[in-house]
């Protein structure tokens, strides 16, 4: 329903044919050229995994689907991810900003609500996370042995004037191997030495 000035809300489906929507492919091609030059060294993947148990985290984890974000987006400074020591080892902490994600993707895809070609909704015992990995320009004997995992920190933002999604990712544990398979390493729970300290029983009197 329009007012006297002829202003009305968009009709259902109208924005799919808007100028901004039509420019998505043009902008994506330009960004892919920048990636081919080598200016975007970090690849970003969306990964869905499933556990053999009844709930997430129970049993063995296996990859159900892995989808790369294309064209390659822009990953901000990874030095914001700190390696914090604790009793049983090192825990990665921090966040990463990813921009220039194609506006052609849907919110449901970026939030892991939809497994491409699998399910309309992600049921238990599925899990969802992001992987941010360097491309193969440094592939050699000292290449990393794991693919770091990240999770969404906030709802993705569609920056329509700039033809992009913006997301914030938080570093998590539970890395994936270079072969793309979960390491399925058991979680080590840090314990205090006082928890395992045993008091020796005094010797019995003869």
C-alpha cells in the first residue's frame, strides 16, 4: 500500500532483481582477479561434521560437508589470535574479521543452518564451524599440520552498498588435520596437583 507520495515497501521478490543484486557477479569476478594475483592468502571453509554418538561431542567426528567461500574473501590480521598457556598445554584465544564475502550467499548458509545438498535444517548430532587456512604458497616441510577452527561470534552483516557480507570469527580448539579429517583427539581436562595428591597413611604401631 502506497502513501500519497508514491512511497511503498518492496514487493515480495523484488529485491532479487535490484541493481545491487545484479552487480554481485560483476564484483565477485573483480575480487577473484585480486585473489589470483595473490593478494588474498587465506582460504575460508564452512565445515559440517557429524558425531557417532547421540549428541554433539560424543563419539567419533567425521566431516559431512566442506564448502569453500568463493571468491576468496579478505581475512584480517591473524595476530589478534593469542596462544594462551594453561595447565595442560596451549589454548588459542581471539577473533578474526572476514570481509568481502560474496553477497550472493544466504544468511542460512553462512550461519550453518543449512547443509548444502543434505538437510534443510542441521539436526543433532551435527556440528558446524569455519576453517581459515593459508594457501599453498608456503607448502613445504614446515607447513602447519592442522587446519584451525573458528566459530561465529555474531550474526553476519550484509553490507549491500559494498556487495559483501562481514563476519567475526572466534578461534576454538579441536583442529582438523591437513588431510581435512578431524583429529578426534580426546580433550585433556586440566587438573590441579592438589586434586590427585594422596595423603600417606601413617605406619601402624606394632
